[in-house]
């Protein structure tokens, strides 16, 4: 299970740069660069509260990956030891990306 650090702090699942969802899905089936990927599990936090009530954050997260051209994609599962998802100002999943993606 990869260690996930996520800068999409506007995501309801983000708690201190860790994901409280437990699993995520990275999209970008035909991606050739990291900008073509996204965290399809991203859900924008509503309201002004920075608190997270969606679960317990964890550094280790199951990652399903649709990016067929990524070297870490092993049968639609991420095999990287460490994954970074960016999108500090994201409001939609398309504004996030897996910066660990490597063709």
C-alpha cells in the first residue's frame, strides 16, 4: 500500500495532507504526463470548516490507477512506494494530479 501525501486541502477527505478515505482512484487512462491524471476520488469540502469528519487520516492508502502508461500501474493498482497528489486550490477532481506519474 503506497504512502500518499495530498496537497488538495480543499478535499473533504484531506486531513493534514493525509487521506481519510482509505482508498482513492487515479484517473487518466491515456495519460502521458502527470498533468493528464487526476484524483477521481476528490470531493470538494463545503462550508468554511477546515475540520474533517470523513474518517481517520492515514499515510498509507490503497490506490486504484487507470493511467495505463504509468510505470507504477500494476493491473490497475499503484505499486509506487510513495505517491504525491497535488491540487492545493482544486475545486474539482480535474484540478488535481498524480505528480508521481512516470511514463
